[in-house]
C-alpha cells in the first residue's frame, strides 16, 4: 500500500511538472494538463452539438455583425493565433458563452437586450477573455486532478440527471461553471479588448444594470444562465466603470464609440421570446406547429424546449420525460437504436396505436456506473413509446429510479396516449413576437411612449428592461426605442 501511495504521489508530481504552462494573459506559469491542441479539438467537437442543441439564428446580417466584431477583437487578444468562430444561436435565454479553442456563442435573447454596440462589445470581450485566459482548460485540469466529472444543469436525482445528460448527447461542457475570480478576470479583459477596438467599455457596466433588473424580475423563476454563473451584477457595475475609467486615463482619454442607433436598426424585426414554430407550451399543453402535433405537460412540471428535444421534469426531481425524434425506418429499428444509444436493456414491449399513429411501447432498465468508484449502481427504469407519423419517428421516454417508477408510470402513459395531431388553426399559424424599433415623434416619459406604441400596461416593466431604461425616464422626439409585437 505504501508503494502504491508513493507511485500515486509520483504520478501527480509528474503531471504537475509536465503540465506547467505560461498563461497567455498573466504571463505566469500554472499547471495546465490540457494542451492548446486539445482545447481546439474540444471546441471542434462541441460546436456541432451546440448548434444542434440550439440551432443558429437565421439572420445573415446579424451573423456577419458578430463575426466581423469578433474577428477584429480576436486579432488584438492575447491568443490571436486561434481560429475563432462567433455565432448567434436561436435561444430566447439571456446568455453568452464560450467553449475551448475559440468558439463563442451569443443567444438571440441577449442580443435583443443589448442597446448599443458598445454593450455587445464588452460582453464579447468578456467571453473571448474566458478563451484567452484558458479558464476552461483550468477547469478541466481541476477535474482531472480531483477526479471530478462534469455536471449537467438539470436539478434532478443523480440517476435521472445522468440519464438526461446521456440523452442530451454530452452537452455537459456547456454547463461548466467558472469561478468568480475567472469571471472578474474576464470582465477586466472585456474592458481591455472592447476599448482597444474603439468601444466605450463603461456601456458594459450599464448592461449589468439590465441584468440586475432581469434577475429581480425572475424572482422564484430560474435566472438566466448568464446571471447564475457570474458575480453580482450590481457589484460588477461599479468595478467595470472603474476599470473603464482607468483604461481611458491610461490611454489619453480617446473618443470611444457607443453606436446606439446602428445597433437598434440591426436588431429591428428580431424574434423575441419563444419562437412558436419550434414548439410552445400554453395551458399545460405542448404544441408544435411545424411538426403538427400536440401533447400534455403534467401539471406543475418544469419544461425546456430546444430544437433537439423537449424535456419535462417533475418538480420533486424524481422523474423526467423526454420527447425527441428517433432514428431508423420502422418502430422496431427506432426502439433498438434508442436502446443501444442509451445502454438500455428492454424487459417488455408491445405494439399499440395512439390516436391513429402506429406505436410501440417498451419498458427498459439502465445500469449506470459510479464515475468515482467504477462500480455498477442502481440505474433508472424507462417507459418508452415510439410513435410513427409517416416517415417521422418520435421517442417519448419516461425516466425514474426503479423505486419511484410505479408512481410515475401512469403519468408517462397518460402523456404518451394523449399525443395527437395538431389541427387548431390558431396554434398552427401562431407567429412569434419581434423586437420593433420605433422613432418617437414627441418628448415624453418612456412609460407614455411605450403605451402610445401599443405596449400593454402589464408588460411595461418588461419592455423598459429590454430598453435598458426606467419607465419614468425622459425620452426625446426623434429617439429610437424598442417595442415588442407581432
């Protein structure tokens, strides 16, 4: 045992010595067990999964804008040698994130909440900062040294959450949390990089006020990912303003751009909130206009919709329902492919018909491996339904721990048996809301300006946050503001 302990210590020492590298930002040596080549490979491997998970937002002008600004900023960064890629993904969540190797993503949700190019540039610099300071590589190193696996974002029992991660096809990398020191360093880099390409970094500080108000508005609801992983927005407001002033003073107080009107015109017509064509929930029913089906959501269950799949989670965290398209040309092929993909061992199956659709129902078990001990542990039980609509095959998987499965099986069955064709015209033809940019004709308060442009009273605060303004703030004739409408 002593010999083994010595060998382990020797191996750790070897890893630490061989893994020393100079951080491109600080110039200091640090233990990094992930090479630059591995970072690039991780990013290249993650990118197809990211775009499949969220989809790209189909607006060539906006995609060109983020790539042009991103490449300009990457060129003056501490790691200009990387081949960066910048994309806007089709999600309403307020978020921006980067994965190793130079892949940077902004959601359309966060793009809608920026009110000028300088705010966007500050957050862009922040995300590039995560890449240049090798924050993901450091997190990976901690995971290797501590033998800690990556954790997903789902708040479910360990067995059920692990199944969800597998169904999400290894998206754990996206939910890797950075420490607050890393976030503060990225804020500093955001100020430096955005200022260097000519933008007023104090505008990024103003955007943190928008985030703080959004956080307060969320209250009991889960806060956006960009807020949950970052330091308190109000603290950041003060710090970033100080950093911006310091940079200006050190560089001769140059004239820096804000470009408010240019940015607002760019996002005019942008989809706001959930896009109905991707599916939407209303009165505890999930509707999908493009695929023309509907099914219920169990009362009180949380839900998340992406282009890849629709998930419903029991609020107690003991059960999960996942709807996704299934591979294969027949019900049997699809069931076999799902069982192989998710390491399921079927125990029972039967043919059935669900509201005119041919279907196959099966029960299967999954034995899971403890990531730390390597031992086989009690897994989950799955009640699956494969439903055929012409050439399209859907898999609806109800997942629970074996002990909880009998209590949830009736709900799984009830949801599956209520899957049916969507025929209601108002659901099939539902249009998304969009950000509309209007030019004011009169001087007034923001509240009066929004009301006169058709914003209902119950949404005034929401649209004020979208504009980064207070409702009692004065707005002038000729000024551009955002409203929301179809």
